C-alpha cells in the first residue's frame, strides 16, 4: 500500500450499511477511518461476534477476511461514486445517480498468516487500494491486519454493474441487498 497519508474521516456502521448491498449481521464493518480516491481504511470487530454469519462450526477462518476486504472495496466505490470521481460513462457516479453494483469476480495472490480471525482480541484494520479500473471492472490490493500483524493480503477483481450484462438483464446475487457476496 502507498505511504502517503489518507484523509481522516469517520463514517459509522449505519452509513456503511446504507451504502453497500449488505445489511444486518452480514454488514461486517464498523467504520471508515480514512479514504482518498484510491485507498480506504476500515475497522471491524465483528470477527469476535459468536453470531457472525461467516462462522462455521463456531470458527471464523482467515479466508473470511476476503469478505471484509470486499466490503471495504464496496464502501470505497460508494464513497468515490458519491463524490463524482468514479471512472465510467458520462454523468455516472454523482450523488444523484444510482449506486454502482458490483461483485467479487476473483481473488489472486492471497496469503494468510493466521488460520482464524475469531481468536484475535483486537479490532481488525482492513485496507484496500485501487490499482486500476474502468467503467466495468476494478482491481484492488487488500490487507487485513490486527494491530501491526498482517493476517491476510491479496488482490481482488470486482465486476461493476454486472446485472446489466447478464442475459436478459437479469439480476444476480450482486443486486440482492443483504445476501453474502
């Protein structure tokens, strides 16, 4: 991730839940600490919640950090789009335009340094940096940390407005609010 400082901002869980297609317990992030045109830093404590919907057999695997990162990317897209700086066609991305809907298309180079997230006592810091993108897809690098310890890192490709490219313009999982991505 780049070393230049991000702009400090405080956006809470309620703001996040209102701007990404996840709600209730599936909205995993607590807040946005900082962001700019290419990067975002979020926090989360839901990894310690015994009712976290990503838990399996009472455990939260490190791979679930990918979902935390994907939600940070979605928040970044909402923030950049609301400020009219989202790449794409003409007037899209302004505060009055419809939200851009995306889905996680692939992850690459993911390295986990721990087996589980639920055993970590401190809050998670989730960072994502937009590496490239256009009106149809975005490539991010992401890191999930607890304190100074890197837990998970990798890259993710996000397809934007995928529902418009499905046969018949149908809706897919990315357009259903509250469903896991």
